[in-house]
């Protein structure tokens, strides 16, 4: 899905390089999520139960709305 690719690529290029290692690990865990979960978190507005993943998802979605 193009929208999902754009969100993830923007985060990877703009925020990932300066992120702390725990945030980088959480982003890698986001990428390992099953596609339906990833889409519901990024595009559907659902919040992950894992707080570290939720933090990264929030930052990715926040960047998209700015």
C-alpha cells in the first residue's frame, strides 16, 4: 500500500537516523508486524498494546499530520 510505504520511508529517512537505539529497535519491530496489524496501526488509528511500538507509531503518524 503506497500510503504505508510513504509513512514508513519518511520516518526512516527523517527520524530513524537520530533516534536512540531502543527507538530503532521498536521501529524494526514495527516493520516485522503482520501487514493487517501494521495497516490498522498506521492508517486505521488503532494503538498497539506494546508501549515502545505505540510510541514509534505515534511519532510516525504525528509526522504524517504535520
